[in-house]
C-alpha cells in the first residue's frame, strides 16, 4: 500500500479515529467523553440519536473540551456514523451469546492506530442502561471488553471512553517511536462498513431466493455469516467480486440469461 502522508506525523492518526456514542441518555456523559478524548489528543466525536443534546450539562462536564461538542457529528443511526470506516470496534461490558472476535483494550489501541494511517476507524460505545443491541454489536468487526471486576464489570460510559482513548494514545506514542505494528502490507483498502451492510442485504436476498435460508426467519444463519465476513474483513475488490457472484447466482435463478430479475 502507498505510504500515507500520516507516516511523517504518527499522532495525526488520532484524527482518523472516531468515538461513537449510541443513544446516550445523560448529557453529562457526552461532556465527560469529550473531555476524555481531548485529554488524549482525539477529536472526532459522533453521537447517534443522543437523548438530550446540546445540553448545558454536557458543556459543564466537558470543561476545556467544549469545542469537541461544537464539532460533534449528530446522526440518526449507527450505520450512518460508521459507513465510511474500514475498522469498527464495539465495546461491551458483558460476554454475549454468540462470541465475536475479541480484542483487549491494548490490542484495540494498537490496531486502531495502525489502521487509522490508511482509513477511518470507529470505537463504538453503548447506552448507559443496556449497552449496545446484538444487532449493533454484529455490525462491528471486533468487540473489546475492559477486563474489570467480573462481579461489577460495567464502567461509567465516559470512564470506559477514557480507558480506550488512553490505550489509543499510548499506541500512537509507541508508533511515534517506531515500535508499533504496521498495517498489513496489502494492495487494497478494507471494505467500508456501509458497503458491508449492502453486501449483507444482498446476501440475505440471494440466499432467500436460492431457498437456502427461510426469508421469514434468517436470523441465526445471517448472524453466523456476518461474523464470518467480519472476521475475514474482505478488501474492497474482494467485496465487489462477492457482490458480482451473488448477482450471477440471482440471474441464474431468474433464468433470464444475465438480464436481471424478470419484470
Ligand atoms: N448495563 C449495560 C452497561 C452499559 S455501560 C450492559 O450490561 O451492557 C455503557 C457503555 O460503557 C457500554 O455500552 C460500553 O460501551 C461501555 N463499557 C462499560 N463497561 C465496559 C467494559 N467493562 N468494557 C468495555 N466497555 C464498557
């Protein structure tokens, strides 16, 4: 892959790592997260449908980081917040039923910094009362769990942001000294999260038409396929091949000699 202009300033990668807060209930936590980010040299805050924002309480908790609240990007869905990202990591206070590829906070910092040299990276945080939904967790490449006291493992939202932001900063400082992982020497960028979503829709549709999954009840199989492709992390060209292959299968099913679905 071509050398990135970021190579000359390892700390510049921090601007390519965004923190996404999903459906935050308490604006104080948004302010606390903004402060945690700015302390660690991060700047990109995305808010998915915050329950109360802008809010005086957020500004108060942000203290000297209120500028990050002004520049925060507010969107309606997680999908919009991460559509252009090549790596999406979800945080979770609990183990889930279907295990997903896991990173420790330290591995998360190193990977985020290594990948942010070439593409945007998102770290996703859940709701104060119930975290992220299974669907949201399954929209991410990796999960990260802060190994807290198993008898009381749920950190305050802004505190969890602080822990991961710190790991990212430490990894960026290591990279500055030339001690970090380099992003794998690959000829293509990873597929973007938004394109992966389009692929999963296409896959579900084609597998339904093929009679391989019950279109009324695709859940478990689609979840396993999602996990498989999230783990593989196809590059953009590989994803294009997978889409083309699905289209060819559909053309065969429609029996129209490659002219698409019959009217
Ligand atoms: N009761 C919720 C806890 C949510 S805490 C649950 O059981 O899921 C709010 C958010 O803070 C979580 O969604 C996650 O983003 C982050 N968080 C809290 N504790 C964490 C931990 N130990 N590891 C990783 N993220 C954590």
